[in-house]
C-alpha cells in the first residue's frame, strides 16, 4: 500500500503541488498562531554613533518607524526602550551623506521586518563658537496699572557653540522676563534661549552663560498711547519670489507706560519673521517686541500676519524717503512715524538697477482727512507711489503710516 502511494506521488505532479501548498498553508496557520506581525506603535529615536572627532552630526529626521514580527509573549515586553536605532558614522568625514539606519532589539525573538526611513541624510560639521548680543523680551503682564520700567542684566553678550550651519544663522540669544501680575520690582535669573526658527536644533547648541541675573523694575503705567504695528523680517525670500502683500490684524495696539518713554515710540514691531522659510502664501500668529518700560494696554496680544508671495524674475526693492504732502501745508506736519518706505518694483523688462530711490516718491493726499484730530493714518498701496514711466510698483511696506499734525 505504501509503495503504491509513493509510486503515485512520483508520477502525479498535481498531487505533488497539492501537497506542497497544503504544507505551506498549514505552516502559515501554525506560525500565525505563534507570531504577530505589525507596525510598532511608537517611533524609535535615531542616534549617531562613532562620529569623527571635532565633527558633530546634524540630521532633521530624528526617528524611524519599524515593522516587526514577534510572539505574543515578546510583544508584551516591548517598549520604545527595547529598540535601538543608530547611524554609524565611523567611516565618514566632513560633508553630507546618506547613511543607513540600523535597528536592534534587546528582547530576544523579535525580528525587524522593515524600517521607515531606511536611510537618513546626515551632515558632519565642525563645531564653532560665536559671541552674540543678549536681547531682552517680556511675556505676560504686571498687575493692572503697572508695567516694566527697565530690565538691567549682568551680561550684555553671550556665547553660543555648536554646528557651523546652526551657529551661522543665529544673531542673538534671548533673555525672557515672564510676568504674572507682579506689583513690585524684583530680581530674577533669566534663562537664555535661541530665537525660535524651524531650521534650528536647540539640543545641538550650547549657550554660555545658561542664565543671567536681571533686576526688573515695576512702575506705574497709567499713560496710554495707540501706535501702529510693523512687521519685522529676517533672512530673504527664496530666489525668484517677492512679497506681493502683507496684512496685519490688528494693525494698531495700545501701549501703557511712562509719558517720557511713550513719547519716543512711533510703532511696535513683530518678532522677526524668517523669510527664508516662506516658499508660498503664509499665515501665522506672531508676538510683538514690546519696548522696555512699556506694556500692552490690553494684555498679551499676538498679531495675525498674512503674507502673500508671487514669482518674478526681474524685481528690486529700494528704500524711498521722499514724501509729498498733497492738499496740505507741509509746515503743519509735526512728524511721521517712519522715515522710509520700501518699494518693490519691476521695470517692464528693463533692468531695475537703472533706477535709484530719488526716482520715486510717496504721495500722501490730505483731501477729506480729519486734520483736527492731529493724527492722520494713511493706508499705503502702489497707487501712493510716484514712479518713472514703465515702472510697475508691486509692493509697498509698511502698509500703513501715521502723520502727526500741529
């Protein structure tokens, strides 16, 4: 009987195939009952090992996702600490490289089936040190009717150390005073930090000193003044783009402080907006740079900033300081809250470098304006700019200015 079955199996290929498939299905059934295949629910942080001396690794992809196979009993023991994701830099030098990610597990019986990403870009950079100024900022507010009079800090400069590309892009460190209803002057150690920016990696940067001692005076701030808001920028837009429109909401804020300090303030600026990171239309909430000795009259306000960009090959931005006051006696002008207006233009195919700021002027028409209020606000648009024939005005900044009259 057994010989007959063996003979049948050797001659009948159909029987062979059925047997092999049945065995495979049976194995899958048995192994599926023993092992679980799934994506691990927690991302595994990536660490660099064996970096060359005097070089520091920089990579923006900080973690990887993995798919594993393990028995149910092993799954119960697993956590993110059960895995190690590393990039071995022992054979690399200064530069940027695509380095494979290696995953290991401290729990036996765990098989790594896949990882995403499988490789990451790593830049090996020299470590440099730079001295930068310490900038004072205030968050929150003192008790009603009071404000910060002055902030005296022990050091005016700090030292930053880290990867060259990171350090080169930092121009200041920040000492922040956080207020929460204080009514009297006080002394406090302020922690130094780098400006917030999407391209910076704080844990790669060392700041010395870590803290500075500060004396913060709290004074009466019963005087109020309404001033304009001006967008502040850092960096430059990517090549081929220009700012086609900027809107701020609110575009006016109320400051409180001593009369002497308020009299010298014409506007407040937003925290710097990094133009190098803007590649399309952009909108966000931005804090204000509140001048020393003042506070916002209505608490901690953030400004909604909306930026629109457009593509243009031949354009130029210049500073225009020539103002023309139409339908009004210029002798009655007390002051204007900006001494220059930035104008972006093209020349209809011609070279925009042929023009200078003296070819342009800002026109302010007082027709129908309430000059009796002693304060006249103008919304600036390209129509306010006098320019040579053939020149197209694309954008004007600031979008609003205030003229004080006698």
